[in-house]
């Protein structure tokens, strides 16, 4: 018999003043995915939220062994050193 492939959505809110790669995708249960977060010139990462919970100012976020739907939202602020 064939086991049905279980997938979970990862909904990426399109950021303003930066990028998240990949954007919204479906991941097979138990798989891993790295998300690259890049601020546009003149901006920096303020916060990264996973399912509404802050994981800090990270430019890489890895989902390990996905077992439920996820949301990723990033906020950027003007670079204070400019």
C-alpha cells in the first residue's frame, strides 16, 4: 500500500523593506527548510515571528521536522547607523 504524503503549509507574509526566501511553500511532514531573511539596503531586521512568537533578529530560520502549519513574519527598521 502507499502511504499518503502529508504536507503542511508555511505561510510567509511578504515583508516590506526586505526579502524572505523561499516564500510561502508546502513542506512534507518531518522535513526541514531553511529560510533566508535579507534586509534591503538601509534597513535591518527588527524581529522574526514564527506562529506569532518572536525568535529574535535572525537572518536564517530553520524549520526542523515540520509537524504543523507555520507562519513567518519579519519586520525591518531603518538602519540606525546610517
